[in-house]
C-alpha cells in the first residue's frame, strides 16, 4: 500500500512519455482506449487483460496529473475480490502518494454508501431506518409476497393480470430491477406491486428496523442521485473518472444508477467487459448493456484481440464456442504457450459418482506430482450447489493427501470467497503469519505501509514513521510470544481479540471508504471470527491453523459465477448433465456463455466431467456438439475395482 505523502512532491509525467508498469507493452487498441479523454467501452475476451488495462489507465491518469488533487478515480466491480485485485494492481504501479486517489468498490458497496450517507434526503415513505439489515430475497419469499398481494388486492383493476404474468424467479431481478422508483407506471397493478415490495422492506412493522435487498438499495441510491441536485453535483465533482469492470453483468438498476449519477458531459466513464461472458441474466443483467452505454454516453468502442492467459490449443477451442454465441466474433491471438503434452481438453464419462470422483482424484494427484504443481493450481467448477459434489470428491482426494475447500460456502452474511478478498482479512492474515514467525520481507513491508495509512502517519516526519514502525514491531513481538503458548481455543480467542484491537475498526473506517458507513465492517468482522474459529477447531497447531486460514493446501471448489476473474492452470468442470442445467434451453446464449467462462478460466488444461448417475445430457447436447466440433475427445473412465 502507498504512503500518504503530499501530492506536491510527486513529479508528473508528460502523457507522450508515459509507459506501462509491470508489463512490457499494450496492444494498439489498448493504447488508444487508454489515452482517450472521453467515455469509452472496451470489449475484451478472457485473458485479454481487462483488469490490467484498467490498472494501467488509472496509472496513466494519475501519473500524468490529469486527475486533480481533490478528485478521485472511482472503479466499480461486481465482486469484492475483483475490486481488491484492481486496487492492488494500481497500488503496485503508481508512485507513492497517488494511490489514495483511486477508489475501488463493488457496485453494491458504492450504492449502499450513497444510501447510508444521504438517507435523510429520501422521502419519509422511502427512508430506511438507521441501522438497517441487508437481506436476500429467495423464491419462497417472493411467492408468499405475491400470494398475499393477490388476496389483498383482488378488487384492484390490473393486479390480477399483472400477477399472472410475473415469474417469481425473476420478480426482483427483472420486475423490480427494470423500473425506477418514484416514476408513474402506465399499469396500476405493476405500480402497486413495485411500491408494496419496497415499502414492506422499509417498514417491516417491527422494532428490528428496515430489511433491504441490494436491489432495493440500488433503486434507492438511483432515486437519490436522480432527484437531489446537491448530491448529484457532489458525486460528479468527486469522481470525474469512472471505471466499470465486467460491464456485461450490469443490471437494469445498476445501469440506471450509472446513467443518473455520471451521465453528463463532465464525467469520463470507461467500461470493460465481454458480452460472450454474459452469465448473469438470471440476476437481471441487461442484454444490451454495451450498445446502450455507447448511445447514452457517446462512447467509442475498442476491441482487445490478445489472450494472455490460455494456451493456443485452449484459445482455439474457446473460439469455436465463441462463434456459437456471436458468429461475427473475431479470432484472437495468444501470447501463451502449450506447456503440457497430450490433450489440452477432454471429456471424461463415468457411470457412477464414486467412479467419477475416484478418477478425478487420481488424475489430479498424478498430474500434481508429475508437473510439480500446487493444489491451488487446480479448480473444480460447478454450475450450482457445490455442496452436492463436495463430500464424495473430498473423500477420494483425501486418500491422496489433497484437500478440497468449498469457497462458495456462506459465512454469516457473506461468503468465504468474498471474505478472503476483504482488506480486513488481508490485514488479519498478514499479522497472523508474522506472529507465527513466518517473516517475509514483502508481507512485512506491505503491512507496515498499511499500518502507516491506518495510523495516518505523516510521511514527511521521520520520527512519526519510526514510532509507527516500533509500534508494529512491538505488537508482532507480543503476538509471537502469545502464539508460542499452547494452542488452545482460549489462547486463539485472545490472539483474535488482540489482532482486531491492534487493527482498530475506527482506523479502518477512516481509511477505507467502503467501511466508512453502513455495517459492512461489522458483517466482515463477524464472518472473520466465525471462519477463524473454524480453522482453530479443525487444526492442532498454529502453523496448521494459518495454512488452513489461507487455503494453501486446498483445491478450491466453486460455482462458475464465482470463478469470474480467476485463473488456474487446470480447470475441471463437473456437472455436465441435464439435472445441473435443468433450466437450460438448447441454443440459449447465456448457457453457452457459462460454458465459455468455465473453459476460459484454464491456462493449460480443461476437463469436462459427465456422470451418467447424475443425469442425462439430452438437453445440453449442443454443449457436447460444440466441444466435438472443436476436436475435444471423449474418454470413458474404467470402472473402479
């Protein structure tokens, strides 16, 4: 993390002399998009370096002095880990003192921040309590709501017809998400349902306070910036540059917020994404996000045509699937090389789940040993319900001394994957590792820089810097002494409390924007304690606990949706059957995009596993046809003895 030094000490670079950091060069279209001083859309396939492009553009804007001292670049991502990844890259590439002008947040975190800060400008009828809970609407809740409204409003004209046309599965993502709060509806029934859904979240009728979904939070935030000129001017003045990553996943509500907040001639908005990876339609993602953005923001579009992740053979297979999504897609080139012999991708067919799990575990163990890879070089991806695959596969992997970790599992009000990406968790893990005596110069320097930020140390005051350094040194020494004691539950609780106390939640709130308001920090503190307790309970030493916490020796198991933005040497996609794809319709572009995303996570190998015991493959036969067209071979797994 950068030190907070005065911007006046930073020597800016002439735009024509600026060069990329951490990479050799940019492709031509990336250079054009980076230098453009107007709104821009960048279409880039998997491995094209979308996040890296945004990091380089941020560095260019900051290092050339184009972002004034009192203003910031706002980067919006859809996942916490993606937001942190982008923030870390900018920090590494920018000179000290400029990184504080770069704010990286998720869409949900930013809109929640708006609601929390400007709650009082909302009309009383739409004003949530302080505090309020964040909740998630499931299908059964929606069905109960619709049934209740059907009984209560059967006499209201238009309600019955409206209810008959609503799919409960897409009620909130599409019906609520595609309509603006506070505007009159042509259909009285639609307006009644819309307003009642939000009103019941705001006014729960009990002392617990409001319970808002993120869709409702997004709609409240959009209403605030659309109807309050003071708030709108303040946001535009603060953020003249806006980045949006994975733009193909933008929902109607999120797009409306973006347009209301930054749709002006003064804001420069850069969006990056890939419509071939549009897999969030179920969550209300627009089908026309790039076209609409280009029209509304007068943006120019640039395609990136290099793949820096996957081997040439995998890129060739990806292109076959990409053509099924868009037959006008241009073929991309790769800067990577094949590092494996034999097939880069194949389909393995098994009769029973134990046969499937046994084969995959044996293959992973052999490949890991042969190629000297680590567990986290592999990933197991599924379409949904990772827990359905976890137990049996884990048992067979354990026989080879390999562990599996379900990273989609819920911990409190978040998920393990999101928790591990939090700044709070990074700080905790770094301190924990140093307390164990695992001194690492890079970890120490990064942690020291973060503590300087947390304590607001004057970077021009050597005495203050030395004082903060001594503070950290003394605390690590005390922690080390504590962790040398017997590894017990009581001792671990004390270690947790000491670390959290040293980090100081008040300093976190003052330093990191996303923790400044709302209950995000409390949510993550509770989840962190729960996860840490789990690691303690399952291990018998501090070393084992720390390794368990960081997942060093685990193969990650996650949904394809959670794998977006990640990469692995080898990706294994389980659940290639009709049951896992129960809602899929042949030829559906979103389903093809999901297959494309699964394949594109792999750098060297991709395995598709079909188990007859799990279901047939009639509904998804076009998946197998595409893989066959691409030359992907199918092999039958021998029966287990």
